[in-house]
C-alpha cells in the first residue's frame, strides 16, 4: 500500500473495534489529563517517535517470511507469539482487518504500527465490556513504543476538543491556527492535513486514520516511498 494516500476503502459504518477505540478516546478526553498543550509541542516529538517506530521494523521484517513487505494473518499470529501477546484467533483476525487500511489482505509496516497501537490502547482502556481491557492489560513489552502510542493518543485528544472520540475538520483547522500567525496559511495547512487523515472520506477522523497518517508526518517510510512523501509543516 505504502504512501498511496488517495486510495480509500468503502465505508460500511464503524466496526466493533472502531467503536471500542472511539470509546477509548472519549475516556482519555474526559479524563482531563493530557501531556500535549500546543500544536508546536507535537512537532517537536516527531524525531523521538519516529525512532521508536523504527525500532520495531526488525520485528516486522523477521515475520515477513516471503519478503513481500507485508504480514499475512498467519505471519501476524507468529509475531504475536514472539511478542507474548495473548489474544484469541478471532481477536487477532479483527485487529488484522481493522488495520488493513487498503483491504489488501496484508499488513505493511505502517499498518503494523497502527495494529500495535490498537493492542496497546484498547488494553489500557477502562471499559470492562472490552475484552482487551478485561484481561487486565495486554502488554507489548516495548516501553518506549508504548509511551509513543500514549503521546499520539494525547495528540488525538488535543485535537478532539469536544471529546466525542472523533476529530472534525473544524477541530483540525482551529488547532493548527492557534500555532500559525498567518490565518490563511493555517487554514490551508489544516484542510490539507484533514484531507490526508480522513481516510474513508466520511468527514470525521478516527484514531487509526490519525495514527496512520501520523507515521508519514514523523518520517516513517515503506520500501516504495521516498522522502517526498513526508508531510511538510
């Protein structure tokens, strides 16, 4: 899939996992504690977050048995065993489907980051109806990566001013405008970033859509990408 951001899958309404993630983001938003205060502080985090993402590339490549740049479902199951992530086959299949952004039946590296973030954030949720949190927290065993996921979740909440679990176009434009002295330029940048993140074109950004494009912002590349694919702030 790579950086083909113009390719979107048809939306059939929120999935079971998406509803759980929306609830998890609502929970974070209403909790009242957020480490992100300004948009500029988000940009300053990019290099460190990119480093933590790249640290798991070796793991991804290890389980890409056929070297095609993606993990198939069975390869992902083997990867989870290596990371000591204990989930049912049905849960792994749901995560795989949710993270396969272009419905290609394979998880590329950026989608792998999205998938691991869903595991971490869902297992940290206080929603007792959520089977992930009901296990008292499924740990990745990757402390710095988990910290990055928490920072990105806080960034999402920073944009999600009304704490409804989604980010709207208005929220993106207003948040970026606060840090950009030239209002017209801020609006242009905000609209461009929103269009990048609104993966299914339904007018609202979910956390997984946000994180997928966030990997571009911080500089994560797939094999077929070049530096030109990175967002310029």
